[in-house]
C-alpha cells in the first residue's frame, strides 16, 4: 500500500473496534467529540509526510520504495538523530503534545528486532521470522501502532502468579495448534483508540512460575475480545481562545482488556521464554525513553519562550531575578537537548541496530522529570495569578464587559489586553489546566518513573573505573 494520506488513515479506523467512553460504546472514533480530536491530532504524522517542508525528514526512500522514517531501522547515530528530529518536529506541530501513533509502535518493533536475533541465537529462529514479517507488514501499509506494556499489577509487592486473581497480568490461558488465547488487562495504553494495531510486551522480568505471563504479541485493534476503556481526562469541551493547545490537540489512553483473545501463531513473538521477558521489556524502554526525551524538547522550548514573552508583556524583563529565572529555564532546556543529542552520537550497535546510549538517555529523562515542576513554577511566577483569575472569552465579546477588559488588562511593550490574554491563556493551558496537570503527571510517570530511571543509570555507569582511579590517587 505504501504511504497513506490522513484521510486513508481516518478511514482505516472505521473497523468495528470495541471502544468505550464514559460507559458508552463508541461506534465511530473519527466522529466522536473527544476521541475525534485525538484522531485529528494523530493526522499530523500523515500530513507531515506530504508536506514539502517535512517530507525529506519524514519519508525514507529506498530505491523505488518510500516509507515513514519511523519505520526506518537505525543503523548509525545519524539515523537516530533524524528519528529524534522527526519526533521533535511532529510534537512541535502538535503544540507540545506528542503524536505517538508511529513513534511508540516502532520503538517496540526495534526492540523486537534485537530480541528476535537473541531468540534465534538461542535456537528459536521462528520468532525472528515472525517479527520481520510483521515489521514489513506495518511498514509497507504505513500503520499506526499502540503499545500495551504496563499490566494492571494489583498488589505491587507480589509477582504475577501470587496475585489475588491471575488476570492482573496478561497471560496465556490456552495453547492451540494455531495460536494462543490470552486474558488480562494493561493500563496507560496511549493512542490505542485511534491506531490500527497494538503490540503487547511483558512489563517485567519473569520467574519460572510466571511462564504463562512471559508473552509478547501483536493484534489488530478490532480483534474480537479486545476492549478499550478510554480515559475521560481532559475530555470536556474547550474554547480555543481560553485553551489554545488542548482545545485542538488530544491524546487518548485506555484500560486495555484482553477478554479471552485469540492470537494467531504468526503474531506471537514470545510465548513462555521467561529468560527473554525482562530483556524485551528493557530493550523497548531503551528506545522509548529516547523517544520520550525527544518529544519533551518542544515542551521545554515553549516553557522558555512563554516565560520570556510574558516577562516582556508584564514589563519585568530587566529585573535581575527574572533574568535568573529565564537563565534557569534556558539551562534546563539546553541540558536535556544536549544529553539526547549525545545519546544519539554515542550509540552502540547491537544485532545490527543503533541503540541510543542508555546511560545518557536515562540521565536526560531523569533530569527532565526531576526539574519539570520547578520549571512550571518559574513560568507561573513570571505570569502572575491572573492565569487562573482572568476573564472568559465571552467577556471579550460582550458589550457589557469588553470595554473594561480592554481598558484594564493591557500590558507593557505594546501588549494590548487581547494579546496579553492570549499569551496568559497559553500559559494557563500549559501549566494550570487539566492539560497542564496531565503534562505534570506524564513528567513523573510516563516511560518509567524516577526510580526506574535512576536504577538504569546506576546500572550503566562505570563505577569500577572511577573507584579504581580514586584508589590509585589515594595510593591504594
């Protein structure tokens, strides 16, 4: 099929999938008042491939074949840099909200390629063949793919088989000659309401008794028994003047239920090989945290830009404490950007694929997450309390109130009341709305929390060499 248009992508979503929103079945996600926003947001990836400004970055040409760069297998640091640039560019087009309909799915495909090679080396080449076939199918049909990794888990102190009931982790309940049947649920499944496929990965390393839970596979979203319960967060109608980002851009997350779902053999990528479950989970994370930091860059750009612009509008740009705050924001953005660029430059080659530097990627993600709330605080401080006390859009159009708003809410440096309110509303949407709260929670939890990032950084750092250097200088 090759590259698809945005309209072709939309049409592919009308496939009878089982999606629920606030307890009601959604019969067409493209026309739903909330999920439809997410569909339109996801079209960014398809439109960029047709846009002359972005096409050289978004599309890879291999002979007579063209396909999305997301599906390009990275062989070197330049491939990783271009992948990062495309992720950042699409997020910038999405007004700081990542598109993710190809980014996350191809992160999983890259991880599967590496683990498939390891499985083949261990005497199971059939998995490698299935992975390669599935990759080509998704690439050649320009599909949108979600990833379901995080199990609902139940009691976090217990493993899969020790839970109160066995379905807190997705597991195999029946082995058939032509496939398997799985049951359970995953949470935080981003973009699943409006993708074509979902790749399911293990969430952790498994023990011998957890063999049924060491499972990885892929399914079309409209597979019988696959049910998506969509989160309503941020789903209230919004005015574009008051909410310039979230009124136009949306991403959905779901509780993803596998209600005795059949998976055909050709779509099974792991089935009981407990020694590879943790490897697959971590290899996916190595790519996905690189994606995560790449898509955070436009968000940091906007925090710096909004802070500088509102300081100018409020007439405080020359104050020493304001310069200090803006310098903090600039350093924050620059540090994260430098770390992710270096993570690409110092990649390793594993089983033929370039893998971003794991230490630098995790340090970048931790630095972003650890400092995000302070950056929000700085921008809110520069803006002032009017972020949450200002007038409504109707007050600018009503004859009863318009003149007062225009008279009293002007700023410095040529910022009339309407311009100043537009800037304040942008900052409010970014930092003080349900969308702002969404971004703050994502900073803490998305792509792994603080402790996961610190643990991975600890594992990757070469403590032995630096300890040896210290002992040498100490004369030991």
